[in-house]
C-alpha cells in the first residue's frame, strides 16, 4: 500500500535548511518517493501552524521509513535539526 510522508515545518535558519532540502530531495527519490505538495498555499484549521508543509508519496510505509533511516536522508537531516522545528509522520493511504 502506498504511504504519505507528511512534514510540518517552521524554518529558523533558511541557509542551513536550504542545504537540507538540497540533500533530502535526492534521498527521497532514491527510495521511490516523490513530492505531491511542497510549501504551497494552505489553510490551518486546527493545531499548531507551521509555515512549510510537505507531502511526499512513497510506494509503501516501509519504503518511506527506510528513506528516513537511510544514510543519505540522515545526512540531510543533520542540516535541518538546528535549522527548523518540525513534525514528521508516515501514514498508509487507502489506495
């Protein structure tokens, strides 16, 4: 079953976060993921508002989790840790 990787982000250091984004995209693609929403318009209805919202679709929950744990993504994540406040989850789709 496909899965969605959903991130809600407040960027606190745009330069460092830019390095994260530069490295994260290829890591996500390497694991079969592709972006279906990235930083576009949104309406916050509940919960904490984050200025950046990203959704990537993967072939499976396992592929998305494998991406997160991969050396390539972890290298990217090192740039995001001190450059943002974020929540990230993976959820299976019903398709």
